C-alpha cells in the first residue's frame, strides 16, 4: 500500500482505497502512472497533462506496486530474511509508517464526519428562524463556509425580535401589516397573522352587516372566524325580507287602517292576534266620529329573529296622520308607527310614537 495524491482533488489517499474520501473518485484499480514523468493519473486519461506523453501507445503499470517492481533497483542488495529479522531499524520504520497511515486515515475520517455534520446542521437551519439556534451554529462551526450567511440571517432575526417587542402591545392593524412586509419569515409571522385576523373580525362583528363579513372573508378565507362569518352572512341574508314578505306586510298595514277608518274591528280578526284584536277594538271605540287615519310615508319592511328557532318577525315602519274634526277646527297629529307581524300574517303589536314638530319643542 502506498499513499498517493488523488488525481482529481489532490488530497492524499491510499492507492488501495476504493474511493477518495474527499471527492469520491474511484482509486483502487482505476489509477495509472505516466511512464515518462511518474504523475498519478486516472485510467481513462489518454494524454499526460504534465508531459504530454501519449498513454494509449505505451504500456502503463496499473498499480504503484507494479511500478516499483519494474524499476531497476538503485539500492544495495536486500539483506536476507535472517538479517532483516535482526534489524531493529526496519521494524521502527514499519511502525512509524503504520502509525502515520492510521493517523492520516483517522484524521480524514474525522474531517469527513465534521463536514457532514456541519452540512446537515446548515440544511436544518434553512427553515429555522430562531435567533438562538442560528447563534448556536456560529459557535459550533466557526470556520464554516456558511458562516457569513448565518451571521447575516441572525442579525436580521434579531432586528425582527426588537420590532416585534415594540408593536406587540398595539391594536393597530397597520403596525402588523408593516411588520409582515418587513419580516415575512420571522418566527412571529404566524402570531402577527393571527392578530390581524382577530382585529378584522372585531371590525366585521361591530358593523354586523353582510358587507363587513364578506370583507373579512376576502382577507381571511381560512381565518379563525371564517366559518362564523359565513354563518353570520347566512343569518343576515335570512333577515332580508323577500318581495312576497314585503307585499304581505304592505297589504296588512293598508287593511288595518282601512278597517280602522270603517270602525270595523271584526274585519281585522284575520290580521290580528287575539291580544291585539282586543286592543284595536278598544282603540276604535275611543275614536271620534270624524276621526280618520292616513298613511303619509312609504312602508319600510325589515325582519328580526324570533324567540322560536327558524321563525322570524316582520317589522313594518311608517308614518301616519290622524285627523280629528272638519274644516278650520280640524286637527292633525303625525305618528311614527311600528307594527310587528308575527307568523307572516298577523299583527302582534303596534307602537304609536307622536312626532313632535320643531315649533312645539
């Protein structure tokens, strides 16, 4: 066995090694020596790059041992086996060579293991944005070729830490948006997104409209409150009266005042609940002979949740005028009126709120 320089990377390696531990080039059975200059080359080499010898036309020994056996001996005749056994110098030289070879192989193995460990640690850090973990790499591998990149990354992460400590108490969404734009890969990025999610939900819930919840979903389609926002939109859409419900409410309101002006309480039984029928009958009995009612505004129809799941209350709001007497003695009073229509076709409650004019104030 002889120590040679790898034809590819130039590191020292045994000519019996299967491959170079540094670059992976095959060694055993794959090397030749230039017969003119003695340079170690790969078997596939056709021309010596050192002396330009044409290696295809020349018989080339394949191993270092074969080279040594074919060169003429320039030393004195070897002593007999008995004399070699009695020579301590030969044993010392052999021990030194074996020790040196073992130390070289051990060192090469150690360096290879260290390089592999460093590379593995660097790969692990590629998606790791912890300041402590990156600083640990710098301490463990101070001569790493990746040291500069890791130090720059650590410095950037430290900046993100300071910035987060400043904005973390904030309730201003613009602060968190600015942080995400500046430090998109910070360990605080997910927490930042979560806080934006919560702030936008508070705004949407405060407005409590289909538009506000829809805007929330545009920003956070997979947000923490996404399913709740969809449920709120569905509930609000259910509270939008249909054209049929609006038409029914208008007919009920007009029928009510038509029957009131006719003093026909019995004609309102189909549009009033039992309790409201009694109240309306008393209301009609208290009207003067010349009193009359007229609707003086459009009828605004809305919906509200009922105490019974799956049912809704229709609310009709409008203005009506009550006139008492005739001619110059006639008096008019304007009211804001709210009617609660339960079950879709019966008035369950009526609220009359007098409108006070500015002159009366």
